[in-house]
C-alpha cells in the first residue's frame, strides 16, 4: 500500500483533501449555532420581550415581575392578524406592562393594504411604543427588486405617518443595510443582532437572543434591551 501511494502522489492529495472536507462538514454540523449575544445586563436596566401566537399561552403577570415591556405581533401583509393579539394585548395591559405592536412586512404586497391592515387592527388601542415594521429577507420571497420593496415600504410609512402613528423599524444588520439605512434611517431602530455592540449606528432596541428562558413563557423567547436608562425609556414612550 505504501509503495502504491508513493507511485501515485495525486492519490495522496485526493485522500487528504477528502478527509479535510469531511472534517469541515462535521464541524459545521456539530458546532453550536449562535443564537444570542452576552451583553452586560447591568448596562441595560430596561428590558422586554416580543411575542406572538407562536409563544403559546403566556402568563403576563409572571413576565411583569422581571420585564418592563412587550411588543406583540399584530399583523402581517394586507389581511392577516395574529390570532393571539387581542388576548395578549388585554392581558399585557392588565399586567401593567408597557405595550407595543409589530407588523411583518411582506415584500410581495403593496404597502397601502398593509398599512390599512395595521391601522384597522390597532385602531383605538393605546400603544406605549412606536409601531414596529419588521423588514427582513427571512420569510419573504426572493428575487423582488429592492426598489420595489422600498416603494412599497414608502407607501406604508406615508399612510401611517399621515394618520399620526409613530413608527420604528425592526431588522437585522443585512436588512438595515439593504432596506433601512438609506431611506428610513430617521426612525428608531430595533436591531436583531448576536454581536456586542449590536450595530455601529444609533439604535433604540436590541433583540439579542431568540432562545431566552423566561418565567411565564412556554419554550424559548426573544429578549430585548432598551438603549438607555429608565428615565430615557419614559421619555421615549411618552
């Protein structure tokens, strides 16, 4: 066998290369995925959760012991409403939490029907935080031109601003660079990031994990931090 390998150096290279590829694949499969950052929580006294029907039956009284606010999924696209939104909103209010709402923006729907869906769902509801527009590639169809997405976002923003609804944008770093930075940077930023600092631009809320363990929430939860003091938070929500 040794003599055979000596006569065929290319075979040796092929074997080494194959072993290296196998090792790399095993490493990528076995290594833990990054699902959270590890910020110094002493620097962020105000923290909260974002929740939807996917979180199941939530105990908001338990959440209120350790958290200050919740942001609830309200709508998606032009006609979809989260089935738990009304119940979650009522229970969060009763628990004394500050309450916000978010809309998952669909790239394949015009902005105006999405804005009307938000407006009709949130009509007559008192929100403490600006309505968050969730803009991200994940979950959206691929291949839609960026200019089309921006145009639809502009329709949505113009309608809601004209109806006196405060807005902020939720996204990750890629989404911020692609859809928010050049066109909507004047709005508060809610950034999803697993690095510390989360992004090198001013931000208001930081979603630093999708796998938080929270008393009152079945399974895992998204945890968010406010960039400032308790007094800063009061000014922000007022």
